[in-house]
């Protein structure tokens, strides 16, 4: 299902035109011996977004990225990358995946590593790759095995960006970097995505940094999708209510309470709005961090899939190659 649209939100790449889907999933599930890692996950990630993938450890984030990159196969449902099957030539050429481990050949020099990237990627951009390396003062003649963890991360980023992917998937890519270098690479990520229309799916526990770069959101907990959509539309669908007195007015609120909470010593709640509300006074829009934490701490609260993240019938995401949805 393709929905041409123009993005008006704040954050990374708010001015770039987008249309179609980078990733679409319908009824996606993966079951291991210990149980379901993901179950009945359906969403679309429009092209050109920088999307934060958020959830506690073991929630299913790495499983989702593994399914998108054909490292694992689904138990149920289907997933497509730009309309193509994960692992197909089209999907592989258009996708770059940077894992936490950042596997590199330790005996190669940095220059040899970039040369390898050039040989295997027809859209290779040497200038971009070398620019990321030079910004960190990483010597091209140094062997990868002699580099610090942060320097190796920079080389891995150079490989990922140099590929000039249409979809860049990052699994906790900056956990071993100091705050200044993390912010620098986050800025590079934001700039590259905006200039080239790259879709980015980045998994991270660093909520403040996600707020800096992300304009889209996928939240997974207990193997299910809790939130999905534009950051602006998800925030606009909620409010933080600061209530006077003993908080008994919560029982009469017309809005769905996601998380009761204390607010500067006063009772209140984060609520999902069932009707428009005027912010100001006792009601304010939540920050991205408040929104994320409320849903992660409230597993019984119903999830919210915003219109921009919804998919249609499963046949809309199956390419015409005879592929069938996997069923249990």
C-alpha cells in the first residue's frame, strides 16, 4: 500500500519529500524454542524518515532488524523492504546494516577496508566514507585491530554511509562512544539522511539522543508493537495532566489514562486524548522521553498505531513473485 505524503514534522529531514514505504510488515512473528520474540507485528515505515526503534532488552528489536535484513526468517506474516523480499538483490543493494559488534577485518588497514567497501558496493561514495574517517583523525594506514573501540565504530559508520544505502539499519551503534563523538555522528546521520532522503532505523536506549534526530518512532515491548508513527502525531495524541487536589478528577477524565504519575508533588497522569484539548495550565504535551517511558512502564495500556504507520491487507506488501506469507 503506497501513500504519497509530505512530512511536516520537526526533527531530522522535515523538509524532504517522501512517499511509499521503506519497510512494511503484516502479522509478522518470530518464535524460538523459548517462546515468541515477536508476534503479530504490523506497521509501515515511510521512506525518508529517521526512525527510533525503542524497547527494553529482549523486547524483540534485534529480531525485527534481523528479519528486515534476512538474517533470520519469520515464523508468521510477511515483511518487505522497498516492496522486495529481504535478502533479494534489490533489498541487499539498497540496505546497509550496522550491528553492535561492527564486524571488521582486524588485519586490514582502514584504507583496505574502504577499498573493500568500494569493490562490493556499486553506489560507493569514497568521499563520504573518507570524510567520516578523517573527521575522527583515524589514520588510513592503521590496521583495524590496532584501533580503539570508538575508532572502529567510526570506520564501520564510514562503510555504512559509503554504501549510499536507501535504508540504513543501526543496532545500538554508538554505545562505545563518548558523548561528544556520539553527538557528532548523530549530526552526520541526521545531515546525510536529510540530504539524500535515506531512511534510517536506529535502535538505541539513549532517549535524549533519539529525540535529537528522530522524526518517527517504533516502540516494542514483550514482543508486540506499542507505539508507531510520526513523533509529532504521537505526541499530539497525548497530554500530561497536572491535577489539583487529591487527583480524584482522574476518574472523571474523558481521556484514556496511560500512566498515573506524580508531577512536581501534584497528582496527574499521562493520557491519550479522546477529544481535542487546549494545552496550557494543567495540560502540556509530553516530551518524547515521557511518552516512551509511560508506554514501557504500562504494559497493559493499549498500543497506538498512528495513521502514517498503518498497513492495509497483507496482499499489499507481497510482491508479485509468487511469494506467500509464512504461516505457523
